[in-house]
C-alpha cells in the first residue's frame, strides 16, 4: 500500500490487526498498532479490542488486561 503511495486509514488498521489476530502474528500486530500514530491515526476502541483478542488467542492471558489498563490510564492522563 505504502509503495503505491496510498495512505492507510482507520479501517485499514482494523483489518490488519484483525488479520494478525486470526493468524496469530502477535509481534506484527503490536508493530502495526504502534505505527498507527505515524499516519495520524489515534487508537480507538476497535483497535484495543483487536489487540486484546490477539493477545488472548496467543494464550498470553495476563497481557490483555495489562495492555488495556496501561493504555487506558495513559489516555486518561492525556485527557
């Protein structure tokens, strides 16, 4: 996409994170989640849901809770 000069939007990231979730690509999912801000896209509920699902399917049972609360508290500090 980037090679073609097309900038991803919020739907693109939901699809990519969902795909990483279903295939089990935890590291790639995290990389894509972090890279969203490079394109001016702020994390939304849909992205966090994908990340929690990704971690849960990878049998990382404590990481979803820790990830969600860490990001949630960071959001509260910015508000």
